[in-house]
C-alpha cells in the first residue's frame, strides 16, 4: 500500500461555536465564615397617645400601619407592606452582601409627617431583649428602606446591597462576642414612639472554608429559577479532585452530593416561598450556584395573572450584550421589573400595563468568575447566567474550548477526551498574540509567539508542541507520554498564566476532519484513483464501490517517536478499527499516522458493495472502542458526479 505523500496544512482557520458555561475558577480563600444558627424575634412596645400602630404578618412579609390619634374624621395614616428574605445560611467575610428588600405603600392619608423604615446591621450577639436598645446601626448595612408620607398608594420601592454607594461586605470574626456569635439585627418601625419590631439572625463563627475544591472544579451553569411552590434542582460538577458543598440560603436543602471526588451531581430542593421573589446561593467546589425563586407579585395588580413567555433561565457569553424578556397579562394589569444585581441593568420596560417586554443589558464579564443574577417581574424570576472571562490581559480558556482539532469534540470530562499524540485546539481570549504566528518547520517549538501550553498530570508537567498561536486560538499536540487520565491544562503568555482547564487524556479518541456545507459535515477524504491521483471526495468526484478512500483525522493514539515532527507513518494494527459506509461494513486497510504531518492520521478503507448511493453517505468510524464523529462522503455506482 502506497501511503499518501501529501502535506496537511498545519495552521487551522476553522471557527468553533461555543455555548459558554461556568469556567473553572480559583477556590475561595478565607480563614473562616459565619454559619447561621437561629432567629430571635422581639417587639418593643412603645405606645403613645399621639400615635397608634397595628401590624399583620410574620418575618419576611410584614404589614405595618401608623396613624395619628386625631379626632378628625380622616386622621393622617401611613401603611406599608415589607418583604425580605432570611439572610444566607453562610456568610463569607469580605464578600459583598446582596440582600434584596422591597416595600409597597398600602395606605396613605396626608396631613402629617410619617415614615416607615426597615434597616439592619451587625452586632456582637446578645439576647434580642437586650440587643434591641441599639438605636444606631453600624456602617455595615445589608440594606435599608423607607416609605414616606408623600408617597402615593401602590408606590413600590426596593433596594439591595449592589445599589448602595459603598457596597456592604460581610465582616470578619471581630464583630462576634466572646463565644464567636454575631447578630444580623433587623429593625422595622414607624414614626416616633410607636412599636418597634426586631428579628435577630444569629451566626456562629466557623474556621475553615465552606464549599471548597481540592483542585480544579467547574459547574455546568451559574444558576437557575425555581417555582414559588418549591422545586427540585440539580447541577453537574466537573472536577479532578475532591469538592465540598454547602447551601448558603436556609430555604435551600442539599439532598445528595454534599461532597464528592471527580465528576458528580449535586441535587437540592427549594422550599415553597410565601414572600417576595428571592435568590439564594450554593457553594460548590469553591464556586457559587444561584437559585432564583418566584414569590409574591410585588408591583402587580391584585387579581391579575402574569406569564413570562421567554425562557426563565437565559445564558449569555462573557461579552457585553443585551437580552429580551416578554410578559403576557391582561390589558389592565400593571407590572414592574427590577434587577437584583448592579451588573444586570434594565434598559427598557421597567414597568408597564398589559403585554410588554423588558430589555436588559450586561457588561463584559472579565472577572474570571461566572455569575448569575435575575430580573423579577410581578414576582416571577428570570435568571441571567453570564460566563466568566478572565481579567483583561490574562489568557482565558473558554468553557468547552479545548477540543479535538478535527472533530471539535470537547476534550474535557465528563464525556470528552483527547488522545495521546493527537492534534488539539484551544479557544479563548488573550491566549496569544494579536497577529497569528505559525510554526514554519519541524521540529515544532514548545514556545511560539511567547506562548507555552502546559499539561500537568499529577505533579509532572508536559509542554505541548505548538503549531499555531493567536489571540483567540491555539493549535497544538498532546505529547504521547502524557499519562492516560485526568490532566490540567494552562496557557502561559505575556508573563501571565490562565486558570486551569480540566482535560481527559485517553489512549485513542479519533476525530475526522470535515468541512461544514449547508449544515452537513462533509469528510476531508480522498479517493485513490491511481498510484499518483488522489482527488478530494466531493459531489463532483465521488467514490465508487471497490475503490479505496482515505479519511484524514487525528487521535489514533501515541507513538514511540517524537510528536514534534513527521512520524514517517506506520499502521497502528493493535488499535481495533471498525468502519461502516452507509451502514455497510467496510474493510480497514490502514489506520495510523500520515507520514509527513505531525499528529495527523489517515484511515484507508474500501467502499463496500451494497451501499446506497448519494452525495451524502455517512461514514462511521470506531477506533479503540471509541466512536468518532460521523462525516459524509459522495458515492455513486461508477464514480460519475452525483446529483
């Protein structure tokens, strides 16, 4: 058998369409955290002849009415309903507190200055009957909100930490008492000398780090929505190490997967919600997963129903962009829309009546951390998940961006792998120079354009031979001596190192090169017409039964020689290969390295008889028990052009 003596181009120009999800991020670095213990409630009775008040409700949904005790037929009065969620079960020192509050004016008869207020602050723990006397909150404010005498009925106001001029952050252990306890004291009250209502959320200081990852961990998404009636959910974890899980919101319960090693799944339940729409976090392997739950239709019209017609979980890339949410309701039904994060802004449709649309915008996410926020519309949540890019100037490997160069199949766990000695590509941002640099000759360098690609297995690092580098794409070769199993991939460029990306290394994992035409994957294949004539298989030059066809691919497996140059070829007879053409078994003639091109393989087979003819006949290759990507070739009875 004569091996094809041609050279495959080593500078790839194909583009890869990626659905971006959570990229691996560094584990949280703290020396301790606050763990929720209990809630204490107290009412300070402060009646006064000049003012009266009454209250209805419980923690999280409380109505307060303050009135002047005037003899006039219509005494001044101000009433409001306040919604809030219990603070998270876990507080990480230094992290920004994001605790939404909302309130709506339910009664208002003018004539006197009135206000209703809700605020919170941190204190060293004391029983609430003693703690309530604190009149001035500390500067660390999870949030504060006020309804005033000059607000019309149905005025809706809201706040959360991201809207404050100086974002409040969780304090360290210094605010705790001698037993390591602290209180997140909340306070609801009206005009002077009326009752004061307190809830004290008590936390215990715990050493260590919750939800840690022992190596590299990533999540499939950053968050999801949950129904007001409660819901079950799950999130897949991709990891090469041990990981831990902890629910940070008291209404979220982990039902399975509270810890693990390697890939796994975390399942949880969200309790029914009788209050305002809310968001809560789960720390999984050093990363944050957010659950956004529907709640009471704040800002809506009584008796109206509202339908979010758009997807309730929307995923966007790291780039700046916009999105749209459509709402369906009756013509007389009013609604408002609000974001719960500063980076997710409402562009238009902040309020409306009847059917409408809300437009939102997100900035570039160059934090290196995927994030999730939500838009609440009439008590219903729409989650917006944004993939996390790297800090500007740092090499960033896109989620799912390490792929087999031929098939574009992902090379990371849980389902993808890259073969030893195979040709692979990396997609991302700032991974190389603005102008692409191509290796011009063998041996291939391990530093090209200032770029180094490094795979680490255990404690051993292997630098990959480089074929092509640019700002958004790298083509390289997995060294044949990288052990089979989990590995970690990093890019070094401009003195900066990327976050690790998980890679699964296999002995064999074949991808077949193709070109996509009108949505069809046409194989890069050649017909053997003679000893010197190898035309590309195309509709104008199809193969015929009994003719030899050569597929181009990569991933047959490791070689004994060097990976940085032409191998000289050689049939890998020990690797079992099965080929079907149009569902009919074909005879394998050769499967191994293309002699003049590093890391590229050729698979020779004979087109079997009994094949259904056509311009798009599927070819299926299984090598080493692993199924390759299906591609298409043209086959006719006599090799004449197909129709």
